């Protein structure tokens, strides 16, 4: 009965910042690597980044490197996506997900993630 819930989305001007949160309940949070994905309107869900069990390893898609940062707090059962210097191209529904395939941040396919939140809308406005 793992439950994931994203929050923190909203409308942000180009160049602004936003911090997304993912609250996890129902199971031990630390057993999962956590991934962040986004799905622009009319497009497939895309990998953004991921973090391993302990938060020691992270991995990001090239387009967000240097601007987005993933972190986690296992004591609070929370995962985060800090997004800086947002662009209109970043507009999408953002999802957090638990990697059920392996303890690895390098799994970029949605097929590796079986547990998903309902998403939170992020809109970059020019």
C-alpha cells in the first residue's frame, strides 16, 4: 500500500525556481530509488532524474543538469526536485515514482517504476 503524493507545482515565470515534494507512505521509503518524470501535454512521460536509496547517487537527463537537483530525506519519507532557471519548455505534469526494478538512479525507463504519484503541474510562463 505504498502511496506517493507530489506537491509544489505551479506557475512560474521564466527563470524562476520551484521545489517539488514527494511524500511517501505505506512502506519503508529507503528501500526504493526514487525517480522524477515529467509528461508534457500530448507527449510521453519523460525521465528527469533519479536518486538511489541513500541519496549518494543521482542521475539527470542532460537537459536539466546544472538546473535541477534531486534530494531525499529518508527520515521524513520525502523526495524533492529543486528546479531552478525554469523555462517554458519545462512545462509538464511532474511525477515522482519508486524504482521497483533496482536500487539505481540510472534506470530512465518508466518500465522500471511501478509506483507513481498522481503528478503536479508545473508551468513555465513567458
